C-alpha cells in the first residue's frame, strides 16, 4: 500500500492567516492526489482533485500543488468556516489511501 | 441535484449480520463509481472499496477484502455495504461516496451523510 503522511497533524491559526498543509506519498503518485475537508458530524467535502484542480463550488482561497511524492494544500486567507480536519488521498493505486489528517484549529 | 441518502444508525451485537444502504439520486447511477469510507471513533478516513453499478465491477481494499461485501442494485439506484458477522471493531461511521466521472482520479465528489454502526454486547 502507498502510505500518505500529512504534516502537521494539528495546526493552530488565526482568521486571515495563510496556511499550508503538506502531504507526502511513500512512492510517486504522479498527480493523483485529492484533498478533502471534514467537519465533525458532517460528510467530507472534496476541495482539490488531481493535485491542483479546484472542485466546483470551492472558494478560490483553497489551492493545491505538487506532483510525484510531495504535495501541498494552501488556504490563502483563513475564514472562520475553514477550521476543520483536512485529508489528502492518493488515487494512483489500490487501495486509495488517505493521509492521517490535519486538524486546523483556531488560535 | 445529486444526493446520496444513507440508511440510519444501527446498534448490533457481535456476530450479527448487517446491511446498510445508500440511495443515489440526481444523476445516472450506472455511470459513476461508488465507494465506501470508514471512520473509526477518533480516527481518520479509510478507503474500503468501490463498485461500478453499471456492471457490478467491485474493488476492495486488501484490509477489507473478505470482511465486508459491497453491492449495488441499479434498478433502485442503491448501493450496499454488508457484514455477515459483526465484530466490536466494526464500530464506526461509514460514508458512501460517488467518484467523479473519470473515476477515483477525480476523487469522491459527493458523499452521503454517514451511518453510525455500533457493535456492542
């Protein structure tokens, strides 16, 4: 299985901050990388697919980059509704594993 | 509007069987892959497997192969996740989700609301 490692595991930030979450794959996955936002009690939400493509309806303050083994999710200016869990997922080979998650909290 | 509506919370005893469902609407059910994701209490997301309702082609994560069965009934646009003998370790929230038109490369773009399964004696 391809292992996906996110860092940091948790992060405290303030409204208006620029935040970057990284995801590293244990082997090259080209650009087969998706990012999700997950709030407690709600269904996960797809933010970015194929490493850098913004899902329809997702605010433009979210962006993704990277290829091969190293990827980043950036939130350019944190909004109150952005405090949540974030997961990367590789869609290169089965099983399509998720990272362990990053919890973004209010400072 | 695409909607995935899951069946309700379940409380079961170890050894019992269970089948949970996810009814899709608002799109052509047979043309998109459909999957299941587990979230154990306090843990992250785990990819369980996917099915293509058009031909019932099913792919499991090795971690879940033989532990669960994924199926779909295209006549009623509904996918299922079932267990023949539950264990306490199956206690989790289970989400159904649809992939984009290009399959998993496009990620899971629509999700059900989740179904909490509790297995306890």
